[in-house]
C-alpha cells in the first residue's frame, strides 16, 4: 500500500487506521477482517479489498475509479 501511495501521491490520499484503537469506525464501515482497504470517492466508499492484495490488484482498483 505504501508503494502504491507513493506512485499515486498526486491523485490519492492514503491513511491508516488501527481498528483496535478505533472500534466505532470499524463498526461504522462493517470491517470484519484485517487488513481491509476502503476506497473513498467524494466521501463515499466506492470499493473495498479485504485481505492481503498484490499491488497490481490495488492499481486496478484505483485506476477504475480515477
């Protein structure tokens, strides 16, 4: 994720959240597995990846929504 964040730094903001420290946020977004990546666009979740994902899969997801 960090490598992808660097590659897309001009178009995408990347943040991390520890669900153990923020259980209300995890509940709000229905996070049941770790790691979970949520892609937001205009404040709404537009895509989700649960589990470890390869860079190519993350790039495909980002490119689909850019």
